[in-house]
């Protein structure tokens, strides 16, 4: 490029200044007219670190491992069709892309679906005769929950994902905070533990007697049966998020028109509530092998029950001790609080209840002086409508009860009590805020 020759006659200084200013104004005007406008929405990862659940877990490869951002950990399912994995984004978000990093056991046929209630799903992508590997799938949808629903396995094994990533346009707003967000002053840590198996067993009430119980639905530890004890459970694996929770949880199976139905959302909260603040500050970890039974399987009326039934996203329906009539499109949910005062001596008792007690006047009774985290069981069933269609394996809704066998590693339980319960901090699945 050749230099431009200087003019033969220079313009007056004032004219040159006016010309320069006029050019700058024009340039700024052009920038404002062309370059400024709504900022382009940035694609962000919405799924990383969010709560994830799955239809099943094989070999301890929990659903949370597929959304942890670590390509060396994975989720793996049972060896059957269909299977699914879903992630809770925390709020309804626009979805633009889903990335799948399959392990060798992949699904050839699957759908990507979204939902705002984890019950009613909209399909935003379908793959038939897929080839596995790493895939980036452009989609267009919106929802709080995003699910990969695998309908056909490509191998004799289950389906397995190193990573299940959901992306969306942030619209200029930050995504909802992951579990480790700002401090919330609620004494809590939690575990999401999907359904594992259904058996007429109860290793607390009828140990060693297979088939002696009414039907139970089991969650968490993958090995639980009539012969389970602390050693067998501690050497097994779990489908909980976090997978370090090897505890076993079980409830009487729910039937809808005599067809068994399992909850699609299962959360166990460990809480510091129901007692004075000074007692919360002295909460002790649950001892290894502690067994707790809550509720009354032999209740003959709601007056003998501590169970509570309600409707998810339908607060206009009053809760009750028995089943409630939930509107179409909602789920029926069950809440049950376990006793939190321990006698400090026994891991179980002949009636399986006397070693534990509920607080009285916001304090533990002198017979049960040790305050441990309160376990709250929350089950959400994909049923609604006429309560006359429902029954538990133990009877009416007011016979709802829950069994808990503590197999949290001692150091992990202690860490969560010290970091979450005593300082009154709401912790996520990893036990941090």
C-alpha cells in the first residue's frame, strides 16, 4: 500500500479540527447504530453438578457421575430395557444442545425429553440405530428436568454414559446455582436414592427370613434383602447421590389398582430441626449400623399415624394421613419423619423402636439424651386421582412406615454433621454449601 501524498495546501487549523470531530461523531454514530444491540446469548453448561437420578444403577456407577464434569467417571444401568437418566436443572431453562459421551455399552435407540414436573415429558429429539461414541445433539426445548430415555440397548449389557451434558442459552442471566451456592441457614444434608428392588423381605423386622414380610420397595444400597447385615451392606454399592451413602432405606410398596408403582423422586433429608438451637449445635453423628423404624404398619386410623400425604405442585389440596386426591398432571407425595433422639447405647431394640425417641418440648428426653440428625423421607409417586385406587402393601395410607439401616461411612457422616448440621448450613449432595 503506497502512502498518500500530503495535500499541496494545508487547511486552516480550525477547519481541520472540525473535520476530525465530525468524523469522530460519525464513527460513534455508526457504532451505536450497528455495533450496539442485545448481547448474543451465550451457551452455558446447565447440568454440571446438578442433582441426577436414574432408573437403575449397576455396580455402584451412580447417576451423579454422569453430570460431574469428570470424563473418567460414569453412570451405568441394569441389563434391561428401557432405562433412563435425568438431571434437575433447578428451574425451567431453554435447552439448545445435549452432549453424550457413551461408554462401550450404549443405547442404539433413545429419546431426549424435557419436563417441568418430572412426570409429563416432551420429546425434543429421537435417535434410532445410533452408533454410540461422543455425540453433540442440537435440540430446541425448555424444561427444568432433562431426561435421556434409552429404549433399546446396543449390547447385552446396560447403558452407560461417561458424561450427560445439557447446554442452553443463558439469556444474559446466570444459571441457577448448583448445590454449592451461597450459604443458606438451614441445617441439612441429603441423599437422593432411587428405587433398587422389590422384595417381601425386611432385614430389621424379619432378619434372615426371606419372604416373611409384606412387599417392600428398597432404595439406596443395591444388595438389600432378608439376610442383609452391616457387613454385607458395607461391602456392596449404592445408587444414591452421593454414592458414598451405602445405607439401605425401604417402605411398603404402593399399588394403584393392584399394580405396583415406585416413586420417581426419592429424597432423604438429614436435618437439624425440632430441637433448640443449642441442641442442634451439639448434634452427634448417627452411629454405624443404627437401625430406625418410623411410622406404624399396624395403624387402624390416621390418629395412630405420623405419615403425611400431599400433592406435588397442588398446594390447594389439603394434606392428610391417608391418600389424597391429586389433580391430573401432579404427583402424590409422602412425607415421614424419623425419631432423632438416641439412647446412646443400642443400635436396635426388641420392638425396633424403643432405642429411639422423638423430642419433647424441643429437647431430647433424658432416657434418649443423644441428638442425631433427623431423617426425613420424601417420596413422590407418579399417580393422581381417586384415592380409592391406592393401597400400600401394609394397608391404607396411614400405615405408611419407613425403615433405615445406617451404612454411611463414619468419617463422612461426622464431616456432614460438623459442616452442615451444627453450623446450620444447607449442604448439597457432596456435603458442602
